[in-house]
C-alpha cells in the first residue's frame, strides 16, 4: 500500500474573497503590526501582509484588463 504525505505549508488552495474583505484583512494586519512592538513571528506577519497586497494588486489589474476587453468588444 502506498501513502502520500503532504506538507500543509506547501499546499496551494484557491479561495474566493471579495476585494472589500481583502482590504479589511490587510488593514487589520497593518494596524496590528503598527500597534505592537517587535515580537517573534512579526517577520511572518509582514511577509503575509506583502503577499496579500500583491494578490489584491494582481486581482485589481486582472479585473481592469477584463473590463477593458469587454469595453473594446462593445
């Protein structure tokens, strides 16, 4: 019998999230980073914040491109 072991830290999942919700999560994370002293694990939260901002930026760019393509077809 074969078994596969997955590392949950390397798995990718797709999540549908509203940009408004993404903005709220980003703002909450920014606020918590600004209000707290430097603590262990803050590096991970800073990296998470950067990743979330990149994802939001990419989603906005993709939506803009899609909207512009629709306008060109009309």
